[in-house]
């Protein structure tokens, strides 16, 4: 991971700040558009990270299930 790569938590926090700024309604039109665009980028980044994490969890769950011994009858 490079030093300038953003973590999920950092992206989420920045996205929350953007939402707050937009909800306050005090940004100029140009600033609001720039914030909206950045928010879209952050949302896509977070969605990608969550989808990736979900895939890993599902794969790990399959491995655990496959490694369980068969029940004795």
C-alpha cells in the first residue's frame, strides 16, 4: 500500500464530511458540484472495497464449511 492510498475509513469519513457540507447548503454552486463529484468518487471507492470484503468473507466461509469433518452416523 502506497503512502497516499486512502483507506476505507478515511474515504468514509471524507464522504460524511462532504454530505454534511452539502446538507448545510452554504456551498456555492461550483463548490457543491465539485463536492458532489468527489462524493461520487468516494462512494464508488467504498462500494468497491465493501464488495471485495464481502467476496473474501464468502470465500472464507466456504473454506470453513469444506474443512468441517463429515458427521458420523
